[in-house]
DNA sequence: ACGTAAGCGAGACGGTACGTCGCGTCTTACC
DNA sequence: GGTAAGACGCGACGTACCGTCTCGCTTACGT
C-alpha cells in the first residue's frame, strides 16, 4: 500500500510543530515581536527547514489561521437546506456554534484580536462572519415584510465588527459566560439594539427616532 | 522660565515633519512596513535627529495619534453641563461630531483601521469611545425606567467596536455618505437593532426573543 | 576474492559520470565555483549517490587527477633500464612524452593550472616532475664531471616549476607549437639558460657571473 | 586644518584589523578554509561592518595583496634611468631586492604560494615579475649580439615561474639562505642553466644541443 | 533464471555560512 | 548647540550548499 496521505509524515509533523510554536509565542509576546528564529527554537526545527515550508512569518500565520477557520467554517457553513424554517433559531444555533468554537481557541483569539495580534486575523474573521451573515440574510429575505431600512453593507459591517468586539471582550474575561449566554446576548443586541440593553425606556427610544 | 515655553521652533518643525512623513508613509505602505529611515528620508531629517526626539517608531506613532485624538477629545468630551437635558440629541450631536472628525482625517483612519494599520490605534480609539459612551450612560442613568438588561461592559464593547466598524466601512467607501447620514444610521442601529435595519418584521423579532 | 573484482557496473558508471561532469564543470567555472549539486545535475546522478562514492568534492577531484596522472606515470616513469645510456636523449624523450600527454588533456591542464584551478593539482604535478627529474639526475650522476654547483633541491624546484610554467603557457596558447618543439625549447632552456634564450652575448654572460 | 587623509581614522583602523586577521588566518588554515566570520572574530569587527568595506573575501584578499605588492613595486620598479649601464648588476640588484622583500613577508608568501593559497596571488606575482623582466629585457636589447633564440613570451614565462618556484622553495625552508645567496643562485640558473647547476659537463651539454 | 542484496532516486532535515537590511549608538566635522 | 554625515555593533532575515538520514524501487550479480 502506498500512502495516499497528501504529505510525508515528517512534513506534517514539522508544520504542526511550527504552527503550535507560533501560536504559543504570539500568545506570549504578540505577533510582531515573534522572530522566526524564536518559532524554530520553540518548535525544535532548524531555521532552514522553516523556509522549506513557509516563505515567511505571515505565511505560517495564514497556515495557523486556516487551521482555526477551517474548523469554524465546517461547523457554521452548512446553511439550512429547508428554506421554510425561517425562524431565527438556526441563526441562533450558528451563533452558539461560533462562541463554542471561540472558547475552544480562546487563547489564540485573545491574542490575535488584541493590540499585539495580527491585523490580518481580525479582517479575515470579519470577512467570514460577513459572508455567513449575508448568506443567512439572503435566505431570509422573502420572510421580510419590509425592504432593508439601511444599506445592507453598512448593517453587515456594524453587526460583524460588533460580534468581534463581543468575542474579544469575552475571551479577555476568560470566557466567564457560557457560549449560550453569549449567543443569547448577541442575538438580543442584534434584535433589540443597544438602547434596549442599556435599559432605556422604549418610549424614549421611540421619541428619539425622529431626532 | 523657558522650560514651559512652547518648544524651540526648530524642534516643533522637526517633529511636525516627522509626523507628517510617518502618516504619509503609513498610508502608502502600512505601519509595519514603514522604516524609520524612510520616515527620515521623506521628512528630510537626519536619522540621528529622529532619535533625539523619539525613541522609536512607536513613540512617533503615539505622537501622531495624540495629534488626532486631541482634536477628537476636545470636540466630544465636554459633557452636557445641565444634567436635565437627557434627550439623546446631545448623544446624536456627539456622533455627528465624531464622524465629522473622522472625515477630516479620513486617510489616516482608513489606513490605521485597515489590515496594515497599527493595532494600538484601534484599541486606543476604542477606549476613547468606550469612555465617552460610558460617561453618557452614567449621566443618563436616572432617566431609565429599567435596570440594564445586559452587562454594561458587554454592551459598551458591542457598541464601540460596532461604531469603529462603521467608521472603517465609511472611510473605505471614501466617506460617500455625509457625516449626518452616518450618525443617523449609527443611532438607528443603536436604538432599533440590526434586525430592524435589515427590515425584519417586528412580530418576527418579538417571536424569536423567546428562542 | 570478490573484493578485487572489478566494481559493480553501476558503480563504475556512476563514478565515470561524476568524473566527467566535474572536469567539464571545472573547465567552465573553475574548481572552487563548482558545487556538488552542479556535478550531480550534470552527471544526472542523485546527490545522495555522490556521497556514497566520495566524501566531498576534493575526493572526486583526486579521483579525476588519478585518472590523468596514471596515464602520465605509465608513459614517463619507466626509467632507462640500461644505466649506460646516459645520453640526454632519453630525458628528451620523456619531455616529449610529457608535452604529448599534456596536449591530450589540454583543457584539463589549462583550467587546473589557471587561476581558478585547484592548488592541489599544481603541487601534485610538481611533485611528479620533481620525482622523475630527481631519478634521472641520480642515474646520470656518475656521468658528471663536477659535483652539483647549486643545492639540488633548489635546482629541482627551479626546473620543475619552470616546466609547469611552460606547460601552462603552452595550453593557454591553445597548444600552438608541437610537443616536439616545446620539448626542444624546454631542453634548450634547461641546458643553456634564459640568458641564451634571450640572445644575450656569451661574453656578457661570462662577465657577469662574477657580479 | 582639515585632514587631507583620504579616509576616516576608524575606516583605516577597521581595514587594517581585517587585513591582518585575514593574513593570519590564511597562514593558519589556508585561503579557502577561512570564513568571513572567522576574520571578523579575529579582527574583533562586526560582520556587517566587514561588508561595508569589502564585497567578499576575495576583495579583502586583493586589498591585502595590494598592501604587499605596492611595497614590492616601489622597490623594484624604478628602472635604470641611464640606459648605458647595461650590465646585469642592476638586474641582480632587483633580484636581491625581490628576495629581501619576500623574506619580510615570508609567512604570507609561504601560505599564498602553497597548496592552500589563492591562485590569484600566484598569477598576480607572476604578472608583476613578467612585467619587470620584460622591461629590463627591452632596455637591454641593444646590448645583445643575437636576436632572441626562443619566443620571448615563452622564455619570460619559464623564468618567472621558475623564480616563483625558487621563492616558494625558499620560504618553505624558512628562508635559510640569505637573500643575496638566493639572488646569486637565481642569476646563475638564469645565465647558465639547470644543467650547469647540476654539474653536467659542458661538453655533454654542447653535444646534446643537437639532440 | 532468478531471487536477493546492492545500488540508486527522491527529498526531508539539521547545520553553517553567506550577504543584506534596519535599528540604535556613537563620533566627527560643519555652520 | 543643533545638525549632517556616516561608521559601527547588533541581530534577524532569506538563501545556498553541505552532509546525513530514511524510504521504496530497480537492477546487476551470484547461486
């Protein structure tokens, strides 16, 4: 039997060691501060070998992100096949899944979304969330009574960056709340707005719409 | 005493040249890609002189950010002196001011919030917004009928990161909308939520609250 | 014994390919510039296979030199069996043989004696010539009227390096002269000196001996 | 007073340290075996600084050779201004000067002419000697009774390489003989030939000319 | 002739040196 | 006294070549 695995065992081992070392070091010192030689030392991989696999630190980072996001995509992506179930519970499920996934990579998310993280990470997860949210919105379109009240692109950006903010806050707190609680909070904020969350009186809110 | 007199003209000139050069170069190549020697070349300042004023690139960046945020703080910070005017119009005014300020530094915001920007910038503006929003929320507290429905820290983070997302989206579009339109959109999203913006039926929203 | 049986066909083939490749590449780029991987590419031999046969580039070079010098030794070495024939014609014959041999490996000699050649080659051929010349001198000793007028070691070195100089000059010229002409010139220089070759007057030479 | 010296003191110091280190290390390990980092370590110069002065090892070597050969050229070059003194004593003086110079750089010559030396050195000194000898031969031309009996280029090469052989032999012996003795031997070999030095009978030599 | 031990191709890997780049410090000379 | 010019130590970078090491395949040799 010839091994039909795509890559030599040694190759996979080397890449995994490098990935793990990078993640650990970013968590310790931040992305920019990590030197390729540090990664190699930690991974116990020769520096020349690093360059046989990745052109530079950024490529290894992408490799790491692929690792994380692949997991996320596989759990979130499958959209509801039966278009009739337009309730938001599927969306809620997705949000729960998202927070669960985050909690499983909490350390990575904490540092990557932090000040010392890599901008590429934030923009990539933002795109992923945007794509997912847009898809769901497209599928739910016929259930709407009204046309969109604001430019969808704007709304999408608002919601996705806000979600990332929630995630960042949560992992900074050490994931104190359960993923379900976070998902519920996210859904509430999405549906009722920040004013509601702050406890503003509905009448006050309604009154100020016209301002 | 000459100590507290405004700095030597040459010093101020040098620092301004360096600031301008850094901003221009970040806009062209991104923060990390900018070399101190590039900044000096652009500013036509000797590299040794740079080090007489700033310890490193980060310190110059802080200097630049101070320049921008000082402007913002001065326009936004003054809280409503008369606590009785608890209408949201003051908040709305603040938001207009914010977007106006952003439009005046659009290039800077675009690159600094982008993938190639500096993480420090994003986190700093986030803190500023959080502080302002928190202040306003504290002042408006007695006007609320209800206690906060979600943890205020969470809500704050949600709203401020969402605002930054809006800003980023806006400057990426070239500030096509007016600051007033953006402020109105921001306020609407804040008060009515994303579901409303997407045009979801209120009944549907209400129904799913219980999910 | 299988040990001294001629080597496996594959082994001989591999070594020959490597030898030829090295010689060709030295001729093209000089000894130091040749990389082992270049040799392997040219020879269409895997690099790992190279190391199964030679420890490094130097060992392959020695292998190549053995190839060349073995030919030379076999043609020059057999000293005059009958000690009575002490005429110089046998020495002359040897010199003719030497230049003939050189002409048959002209390309190799040209590059190996040139600036980009291997020092080991020059010193090895120098030793060979020195051994041959010393042998002949020992055999011709009883025909001398006089004891050596200069330290034999010095004279030997003078003559052998001069011969190598002649060879180098000749191959650099593309072996324009016949081997016989070169041998005659070498013998003339050996017997009559450089002054004579330049056409200096004998009286002048004699006069200046005392200087 | 502005210093009219061509180079900053630090620059000259750095280059001298590197030169000395290279010479010492070549003497110890041979040219090819010397690593640039070795040179820098020995010279207590940072490796990056090396590259600010020399593109590679070869350029530093040339710098070293210039140092040595400049000395030689200045002592040997000035040709006899008064063309009437065509005796060979001036040539003899030159040869004495050459050997004296060599004895002052004996270690350098020993290793550079040895197997581990640099081919460039040998070929460069060969060219220098050739140029000097050719000059003298041109100036002495009208004193000759006869036209050259062999191609001057060939004779030049013979003599210069032989001289280098003598030099190499001498420094290998630790310069046991005096420079004067070596110069006399060189002149004798030049004027009377190798056969004479070996003590061959003149009649024998004469008889074999016709061979 | 044919099974087997060898020679061999492929290529990952650890290592060492290379030449380059940018940083931050320092000295020197100028104005 | 501030500045220009630039040498210097430092350390990371990305590249190149070396020599070693599996792991299978195939090929010449010995019985």
